[in-house]
């Protein structure tokens, strides 16, 4: 997998991070669920890119 494809995957995972983080903050009203969601996305994207 080349560098441009890896960067594209990370950008593709960045959009749900921004939108999903905003939704979670609106629902729960604090940042703890947002941090957990962001960490899960980072681990998922990192494992996919590292393949």
C-alpha cells in the first residue's frame, strides 16, 4: 500500500471522527465518550493502515 492510499484512508477515518465526536458530545454533554470513540477510531485506522 503506497503513502497516498494510507493518507486517504486516514482522511476517510477523520470525517467520522469529527461528525461522530460532535454527535456524541451533543448526546452525552461531556468529552469522556468522545475520547473513547476517538481512541477506538485511531486504533481501527492504525491497524488498517499498518497492514
